[in-house]
C-alpha cells in the first residue's frame, strides 16, 4: 500500500480531527489514526468510541497493491509531531500490510514506524433509520459559541453536561444549563421538516466549533440522527457522536415570565466594571452586589476575610422598584462576553428569583438569545 500526500494538507487534516483521540484510552489502537486508501481517496479516522471524525483527502498519486487490505492504523502522536517539522512538501508513504511497517520518505529523509492492523480498528456506527435536516455552518458555530459555556460539568447529571437541540418546522433551538445559569439560543431562519430533540455532548461540539468557526464562507451541514447517534456531514468531514441518553429538564418552566424590574446598561461598561469589582469579591462565592435605584447602578463586592472591598457607580436606564440583588460575577462575565450588542437588558423580579439577560438591540432579526442566571444570597 503506497500513496503520496502533501505534508501541509495532511498535517492540517490530522490536527482538525486529533482532538477526538482520548489521552486515557483503554483500547490501544484508539491512540492511532486509521488510514484507509481506496484508489485516489484517502480516508483518515480518529475515534474514542463515543465520538468519531473522518476526513477525506483526494490524492494525486496513489498505488494500492492490495485492494482488500488498503488500511493501516498509524500512531497519532509520533505522526503529528513529525508532520509539524515539515514544510510544504510531498510525502511518500510505503506500508507493508504484512508486518504493518510504515515508511515515510521525502527527498532528503526516511522515517520508519510501526502501525497496527487497520482491520482491528473498532467498527463505526452506521446511519440507519435516521432523520435528515440541513443547517448552515454559521448557525451551528454561533449556536455552539453562545451556549456551550453554560453546560454543566456534574457527572451525576449527564443530561445537563451537553447542549439540548430542538428542531421544529418553525425554528431551531439550542439550550445549555448547569442549574445555576441557562442559555437559550433560537433561530427562526433555520427550520426542520421534522420535529425532534436530542442532547449533544461537549466533545463533538468543541470539534464542530473549531472547524466550522474557522470557515470564512458558509457551508451546508447535513445532520442525520436516530435514537443513539447523530451524523454531521460537511465538506470533506464526517463527525459521528453518541447522543446523551436521558430526558432534558423542562427549561421553559424555569424562565420567569413576569419581570417588572428592567435595567438597560452599556454592555462593555458593566462588563469592565464587573471585571474590576470581582477582584475584590469573596473567592468562594464571587458575589457582586447590584444596587439599583433610579438611573444609578452601584456595583460592589467585598471579601471580609481579607478586608477587601470595591464599589463603582454606573449610569443606567432603570424601570422598576429600587432593589438589591447579588450575582456570581463569573457567570455574569461569561454571559456578557457571549452577547454581541452595545446595550444589554436585565429583567428581574425579586432578589431571590432568577434574572434574565438579553440584548437590547438585535443585529439579526432571526436570532433570539436569552440568558438566565440564578442570584447569590446577599451578605447582610
């Protein structure tokens, strides 16, 4: 089995799928990339059993000596490290399919390593009995960026460790929550012929975010899903991931509907103030106090253990009764960093009830983003 491939193209392709490979796999062959040569098409696979990515390369020059055995598993780490050192040059791969010896040669050098039998690589899920929909890459990348940070990390509640996707004939909705904060991102310009919902894990979403987010032009992403897996096909990539099994919490039920106290403030101004104030907050609660009265917002934080204290005044537009409410500064900063607008709106009812954060003005009429944050009990 022999083929020639450009070093830069191969390195870029392997880097894009290498994040799937687990650093603590109990199956040794999963530390390898699976190379499968079919004529002038080279398919490279990386997997951890839960998530699999396949990238396809078109080769200008390939010689396949054994059509039934054009496959080899090559150690990922040594291959990636070697490719980083090459400039943009052609690489000649010569694989002995009997003893799995791999020889990589260039005009100046020759490098040998030992692979494994590609036929021993775990078989991949097949897209059977799936439902199909198509979304634009920009919609998926934006949805992941806006929601993924709010997903939980508690292993005892796996359904909350991913992003909930809801597809309907009217819109698509992405939701993430860890019970302290929640983000709902909805697009009315993206729709599905069939209503469905499923929970995607963080790892494949991070892979999609990395690849789709770097695209300068929009591309169509074909999404196929069944009860167990979802399949994302775009350009020369295929991503397969096992869905998180379980029922997602009724997120609409926790979003407060009656919020008479509404605060409008400059997003960057309040974000920078909170960054400064948070330095002086208690490092276990990260509590920042909002004191709102009239057109004035006073942000304050203190750490009694170290006698640290900070306070800042901001002008704002407030409609409601005077109130004091505490929030975790880390959560507020994450949310404000993931909203793209000049002014943001806080909607609140009581100091012990969740507050809502949303853009005051929309850049995209088809985009609806809502963020919820639970309050922190104030130290009296």
